[in-house]
């Protein structure tokens, strides 16, 4: 996940820590000067270690929360503007979600997340804004739509899954009042789902990217660690009251159910490919052939049946952990149990829009999330060739498509070794090599292109294997690859020798992400956090979202290494095994410049916590339930401290306070202990790490 625009264009985000009954909350403030501008409403956390904050109400939970807030900071008029949107009970705790409406307009990001026991509020997180007539907009909804689309696509051609939608909203302003603005939702054919806020003057305030498988013959973890096993789907009831399969015509490559719709999408049009053998008996039993390409023969059916099975397994597992229909999960029919219907996961197997990655777009409850699973290159799929020697070179996400003929040119070593700033111009047709490190890969590639380079090679800066460089660059027409540290040194030593970036021919069989449980669980995890917590964009929350997604695969597979099958490397897709992370890094070492890198900290904390749970005789269902329940106490766009405190609040409220020290110790081991904090701006990060835990832990 990444943010395209600053959430506050006129003032940097200031973060102030509050201490409430032993837990840390975060409040956002603004200090802009001049004309009023859009701001984030201040987040307030009301928590007293599970003790009642207010009284019951004969009119129900929503009235009890309004009554409490009316006397604790909001006043009666503002409290009365809060509308209940969802309510459910889990582990003896009633959870309530509310949104604020003023003059018939939804107030952007001003909502409430509350927990009640015995009808009394015990935890309330709110960021409601003072009520008043919103200042009129000077533009129309069509103007806002054009501004949003232009800010994202810069006038380039774009194909949308559905027409951009515009909602008139009320926007909190720096002068303490509200103003009419517009929330524009765009969802393009590349599965990039964005919600862009445009103020009443036509200025883009921010743009949030919300895009971070009866009987089935399936793999346990991946084809390298398990063989296919026939597994039966559940009888109707429990987490899937209608079972997994819908009563419609099914084929081997297009399977429909209440929780998920899985299908092939080779042509990348976000619709099921045609064809497929009819399956009338509910048995999806295609056998995998590892000697051929994933897109050949029965391997296509294997991909779809595996993906359908995993999406349903994940749905049921997380449902039992607290990600229910009322909490905003993904289902076609919620069986009258709350939430909005009509949003099963659209799981696209072997999606043709990319390689070496996967993604999950999460719209608001009531609209289907879309999971796109790709094929992955294996070592030897693409290469750099120099003086007759071939070097393995995985292709970047942002690279132009490689060809068998490739691109050839003299090799130049970047004048700035890491290419993080402008480099000296090079002759036309030159391939440029630079080192990994210091800044995002897309910055390096942009600087090389600006210098006139015809191709990009990035050399790893440590001895681990080269990998697929992440990032997005629109209209980037250069080949871009990574090589190992040793291969990079050899290539540089031979510069300016003629060097080629190309595909290997014939290509070895690729790996299929549909068969890798690490990847599928990870992607579904983005849907979980966006629906349960809220906004997960930005350098901190975006990283936490990546780390929480890794957490699911760590726990389910009981394995600290993630994505090793897809990436064709026993060391996995991350910089280190989560078992070893603490020996390399703690909180203060995280630069907060790339969300997957930041996410490794949360993944390492979670692995440490999972080991502590196992040591205490607790299992997967226990830790998953505690993590999911904690999301009910966590504000949107959270910090590491707020994630920690949300878990602690959930444990105390559910009567599991005896597990709190395991949480404190896991976070404190990596530096997120008592008194820790981080302030992240465009200029860098200031981190105060702490390895301290509360007395008694």
C-alpha cells in the first residue's frame, strides 16, 4: 500500500502521545497558516483498562455511546450526528461502528469504533468533528472527478473496471469548521483502487491506494513442501452457513461460492476466461504437472481450485477469529447477520496483468475485494549477458516488458553509486548499473532514465539473492532488473562492455502464486486490516499492513520465512527470516521509506509473539482471535504503539489480561516498549525506541 499525496498538504503531521490508564493513544493535530485547508480530524482514544466509561441506555448501544461522548468532549449536538452502521457481539463484548453525518453528508474519516460490556461503553475511539453548516463548494462533482483522475493518471489513457464515482462529503477544515468536498472512487483495470479526496476549491487533498478455493485437490503450504491432497469442503453451517459452493454451473477454471469467486484471468480483463470443463459433482480434482508451465493443460484448473479453496479456508478461519459479516468481511449473502451483502472476494488466478507479485484491492463493505494472483519468474527466466556470460536478473515490477532479443548497449556505472540523486548524463543506448540501498528503486530508475539510460541494472547490496524490485512507475519504458552483489561487481569491472538485458529462451516453468499459501494469506490480510481497522496507507500504517499480512502466513504455516516457493529462494521474499530479524534490526533502525521494509518489523514482532503463545500452550485460534479482536480497539492509520495497545485493550476487555505480558515482551524485544514513539515526515523518521515493559512483565 502507498499514499500518492500528503494527507495534509499545508502542514506536516504532528503526533502527540497521550497516556490513558496505562495505554498510549495518538492524536493528530495541524498547525497550518493562512487560508483554511483540509485536515485530519483529531483522533481521541477513551479507554480505562476494560472498566466502564459510561452507563447503559434503554435505547441500546448506540445511544449509550452517544450519551458518553456527549459528556466527554463532543457535546450533545455533535454526539447526535453519529449514526450506527454496524453492531455485533463476540466473546461477550458488543462492538459498534458509527459514522458522522452533517447536513446529510458523511463527514470524511469522522467515525467511532466502540466496545461495550453489559451495555456500558468500555472503549471508544472517535474523531468526530464539530457540527455546523458545511461551507459551500466552488466546484461541481464532475470538476472533482476530473481533478482526481488527472492527479492519478496525468492525462494518460486509462481503462476503468467501473466509472469513477463521486460522493459529496463534509471535510474537516483547519479553522474548526466543515466544508463541502468530494470523495472520488476510481478502480482501474490494473486493480488499482483509490479513494481521492478533493476539496471544494478543486485541490486534491489526498489519494489513498486501497490495493496493497465439496472436494479440492490442493497443496498444504506449497508444491515444494507438500503434495496435493484431496480435502472436503465443509457442510453448510458455522462460518459458511451456505457451504462453499453456490448452486450455479461450475467449471474447472471458474468456481463460484458465497465467500469467493475464483477464475482464470489470463487476458487481464478482470472477468473469467471462457472455456473450462464443466464440474457437476462438486469435485475439483485436477492434478498438478510441475514439468510444464502453470498456464498449460490441467495446471490452470489446479490454480483455480487451489485459490478457491484457500480463499474459503481463510474466510472461515478469520470468521471464527472475529472477522465476521457484521465486522465487514467478504460474502455474497450475510445471512441477516449484519454488514453489507454482495462482496465475495473476486480471486483472479494466473492474472495476466503482471508477474512476480500479487495484490488485493479493498473497497468499502458491500463491494467485492479483488485479489490478483500472478505467475512468478524463476532463476534463469530473465538474464543480463556480458562477454558471453549469463547472470540471473529478476525483472522489476515497473520494468518495461522484456523480449527474447532484449536491449543491448554499452554498460556505464552510475556516477552516483546508488543513483538516489541525479547522475551524469550517458550516451544514447547506454545500460546503467547502480547499487541497491538508501532510496526506493523507482527513484533510482527515474534518475537513470533522466540521464538518458536505455536500461536499468541494480546490484544487490548484500549477499542474498536478487529479487523482484517493487514499485510503480507510469509509462516507464526501460527494462529494469536486479543482479546479485557478486554479479554486479563482475559486470561493473567489465564496463563499458556491451551488455544485454533479455528473456531466456526457452523459458523454464514459472512458479504459480495461486499454489503458495504464504502469498494468498498475505493478500487476504490486506482485506482484513482495511475492513477491520480502516485506513492503512502511508509509510507507517502501510508498513504495518504489510507486516500483519505476513503475520497471517507465519502463524498458519508456523514458518518464519515467507514466500520462498514463489520467489524460488529458501530465504524467502523478505530481507531476513523473521527468526533472525532481531539480530539485524530493531525499531530505531527502520528508515520508514518502503512499506514492505517497514512491515518486516511488525512481522518480526508477530513471530516473537507467536512463539510466546505456543510456549504458553496456546494455539493458532487463540492468537488469531486476539489479533483480530485487537483491531476493534485500533484507530485507523495506526502506529506500532496503537497496534500494540489495541491488542492489549482487546485482551483486557475479553478477560484475557493474563496474556498481556506476552504482548508487551514481544513488542519491547524489538524496541516498541513502554514510552516508544516514532514521528515520520517526508524529511525522515525520528524514532525513540524502548525495550522497557510494565512492572510485573
